[in-house]
């Protein structure tokens, strides 16, 4: 009898740990990775021609990052690893892949989706100026290009990544103008009991903020961003502080991010059930404790289910692999799954603390000026989204998409969908869950087109 074909999409912490567990069971999974090398965003490897020390790239996580890299590299003779390959559709028991100009429809017996997460963005006037980057983009510039987004960048948003990226930039020699957090300090204090579920992670966060303060970086909490301005590129950032006073921050770049949004498009195409998660204000795939989705044979792990960090992703990846093995009739020790569940529950409590302490600033969507661009791909403004509600009576996001084209561009709502839903909900005066979510369509990302017989 042929061995079952198990496909893992994503080679970040969740995908790597899932692959390792399947190899332990004597299986040879297919690992599909969009990146040129494993590691995901958090443990992104530097280009081969770069030779920087791991400590300068990963800080406190250097040992963990290099350990994961070595572990996965040791798996390569025993897995079917496919880097620089896009999984662009899932239909029934087939995942569609694209590598360069080559396409393949790969039938599977089990599919583990571990696609990770991307920056969650709240638009504001001027966020399309040259010099504005997502926090993840700012981090990639340091890790993969060894350069900064500006000589004097400001970092705006909320969440642990805001402080980590600022710390990395100062360590790299940049003169960070300010770290500007939309979440109130009181929220982080209220979240301390939940954050204490992982004392070492809490200590790292406190260290970053203390280190930044000691190095003269100004930090404000509870801010309301008003606009990014400049002629041809970023020159300054306007905001209201927690006391209501307007301030101007001189800067030549802005790193922008409000936590993470899970990459759920493939789960949607696989027909997985979704449910609204009130604390994060996102629609997320429904899974059991071990990562089984509502669709038999489809499993979910890591930040693609819920953005909870690299440690949680590692645990979830291994646990999902155990679920696959159990469902295939392979022996899995109950003690192993019980331990993984306990550890994952602890990280989940910490994750809830992050959502409480660094909340998504939904209120800002209702305050956006009508002229503010929300959907960059289709150049759709906040006013046009409101018009979908007032003029056309759009009750939910997919009707608004049909009327004004929000989410119909290259990113299919990855960057505008969550903020656009908040704008539509505020315009209709309903809770954001009432306007639903943008439905996924294949291909999840643009594909190159090759013409047979075309001239070179």
C-alpha cells in the first residue's frame, strides 16, 4: 500500500515542526514554501551572500532560530521540500501549486495549512506616501537587505512587534524618531495577569521598552494618528496624544502595524468553517484543540489560525501533525498530545493578554476622512465604502465589493479587508461581525502567465 501523501503549506515555525513530527513517524511530507528558504517571517534567513551573526538578526531568539534552521536542514533528505512555490488554490483533495512558470495539481490525503500571518493595517491620510512601510516590511529590510527604511523612522501602531522593530532599528544604528502606540497604557497594565502566563516573554517585552527609553527613544501611548505628510515622501507624522494635544513628529519614514492578521484564504478555499473572534475582531477558521478543521483531511496550525507567536506556532504544528497521524491510524502517545495541549493553552492565555493590552483601534476607522485611501489596489476611499452603505445599501462586505470594488485587487483584501469592514460597520451603525468578511477566490495571489511558443 502506498504511503499517504501529506502536504504542508508553510515552512515557518508551525510548518517546520509539523514536518519534523511526520518524519519521526516515518513519513515523507511535501513542504510547500513561498520563501526561498525555511524560517517564516520571524526566523527569516539572511541571503546567502550575507554573513551577519545570528544575534544581530534574531536577538534573544538567536539560539532558537538557528536551532530550528539546523533541525529543518537535517530533514531535507527525508522530505519533499519545495521552496519559492505558491499554493494558490485548494479544491476538494487537491492543492494547486505554482513554481516559476510550472504548475501542478497535487492530490493529498492530508493537508496541514500553516501559512502564517501578515501585518494588520489601519489606514490614515498619507499612508501611501513613499517611505511608509508595514512593520514586517521594515523588519525584512533589516534582515534581508541589511538596510533601514529611513535615517530617522517613526514606528506607529500597536503590539509587541512595534517595540521589537524599534529596538532592532536602534541596535542597527538608526535614529528612531519615536514609538507611537495607539493602545492606552492602562490596557497593558490590565493585561498583566494574562501576560504573566509566560513570564519570560513578558520580561522580554519590558526589556525592549526599558532599553528604548534608556537610549533616548520617545514613546507615547494612547495616541490618535491624524496624518502622514510630506512632499514626494514622508516628512512628518501628525497625531493627538492621550491628553488631546496635537503633536508633530519629524521623520523620514514610518513603520506601520497593528498586530497581525491570519492568512486564511486557503482555509476559505478549502471550505473550512469560520467563526467571528470578538477579542481580535477577526473571522478565523474553526478548529478543535489539535488543529482539525471542519473539513476532513484539512488541518490548521500556527498564526494562520490565530496569531499567537512563534512558540505557539511550533506547538500547534507538532500537535496538528499528531492529529494527522492519529486520523491515519498511526500510533500517537496520549501523553505527547496532552503535554502539547497544556503548553498551547498557556500560550493561548498569553495571546489573549496581548489582544487585551494591544487592542486593534477599531474606532479610528469611523473617524477616517472620506478622502482616505483604504483599498490601495483599487484606489477605494473610506467615503466610497460609506457610499456603498448609504447609496447602495450594501449590508455586508461582499456586496460592498460588488458595488465599489474594495478587495477586488491584487491582495484580495489582505490589507484593506479588516479596516474596510470597520468603516462599513461604522457607516451602518452595526457591530463589525454583522458585515461579514470578504470571501476568498483563487488564485490567492497573482500568477505569472506563460504563453506556449511565445518569442523569448
